[in-house]
């Protein structure tokens, strides 16, 4: 998936949440596992949540269940056995809560976990007819475009829209809602509890000695787009008390995703640089490339070797692998020289 292009265009057109935390993958185009030969065959394998059923079991007795999604109240009559996911984050959520065996198709950007039944379906440009061929009992997506909800509703198929979140609590609520929607409420609660524990332990271990250190988060280069403290990513990095160099450059119109000049970044002298655009599909901005950018050799992060190439997929999603992103940030913080 060419997330660099989409992020840049989306920022310019003010679709900020989808752009920075795109429900896309940075390298899914290399999978080549398009499962279209027999779409009717099953493959093994934030919204506020409210439900009419008990969240403590995963039996069919939990249904029907009614959930509050971003597309309104959604009622799921029975435990869905044929789920189509049009969002890489939701795909990860589904497998994390134990609903993987119920998933029959995922979009072309869902490259994790490896066993997911990747197809040519798209969450950006959903094809109602193509989705319907999988005979789904539930469709999960991150945005309602192309008449997705209305088209599926006409076919009697419930759709959950699980958009990009802006807070950690939004992440947890979305995972728990996926659990309730699929008959795995208890498992989802366990996933959330584990995530909270891991994140808290990682932040605690990193300590507070680097609070106030500055950082630059790179979404794309040429032009240089970043995130501010007001974004979801900014909140995550903020757990460590770091100061975002992009904050002073942000304007209301950019929604927390400002375009920065190269001169601005060099002058800001960030102590840590995080690259969320290092995969080839995202621009291929490696540590070596950053080291050779004109004028960047004097930036403290470059001099100290604190240019961190993140896992682009994890850095662009808000699902169960979030503790891994927090761990990557923590490792950079712990290595950063003081002062």
C-alpha cells in the first residue's frame, strides 16, 4: 500500500485521522496472496461500546447484541461466522480476541497476522458486489465510503465502522467492541488488560530522566509531514514526557499534522527522530538517508545515532500491537544521551 501518497494527500485535504493512522499497511503490496478463486469458502484461520448481552462468555447465547458504532446502533442477530474485514487494524483486533477462525476475507492491506485470508478487497474503495460474494455475516471497516453501510444494509449484512482513534481509551474500547461483536467479549477484555499492563511496565521502566527531551516524528519526507502532541501518536510519545518539535509549527487547519520545512527541523534540533516512513512503500527514508540529508548532521539525534526506523505497520495502526510501538519508543528514550 502506498501510504506515503495517501498520507500526504489526506493531510492536504484535512482527512487527518485516516492519514496519520491509516488503516493501511506499509508493505502489503508485496504479499501477493490474493484469495479470489472461491470467495464463498471459509478460510481457517473509537466507538463507545454498549451491548444488550453479557460480555463474559463467547457462546451463541450472547446474541443478539446491539453496539454503538460510529455509524450508529448496529445489531448483530447471531454470532457471526463469516466476517469480512476491510481494515488492517480491525483484522489484527479480530485475531487478537480469538475471532480469527470466523474471518473469511480481509482487505489487500491486511498483512498481519500471516494467516489472515488476504483478498483484493479494499477499505478505501469498497466494492459491494465483491464483498457480498463472501456471504459475510459481519463486515468491519474503518470508514463508510462508497455506500458501504447502505449497500450492506440493503443485503441484511451488519457493518461496524471502527475509525482511527484519538486516545488510548479509544483503542481499548474498540478492541472490546470487536470482542462483543464476534462472541469473544471475555477474550477482548483479557487482551486489553494485557496491553495496559505491558504499556505501563514499559513506560515505568523507561523512567523520567529524559522528560523534556525533544523529538521529531516523520510521516513523510519531501514534503516533510509530522504529528503534534494533539494526535494519537503524540499522546503515545507523550507517555514518556518528550517534547514535540512540531507543536509550535502547527495551525488549526492542519489538524495536528503540519508540513514542516527542512530548515525548521534542522533548527529545532530534535534529540530523537522517529521514522514512520522507512518502508519502501512509504518512501524508504532509512537511517542512512537521514544521516546524509544536507544540514542534518548537526541535529543532536543524528549525531547521537538516535534516528529510529520504526515498524511502519505498527506505527500506523492502533490495535493490539500497540505495546510493541511503545517498546520501540522506550528503547530510543532509554538510549538517548542526557542533557
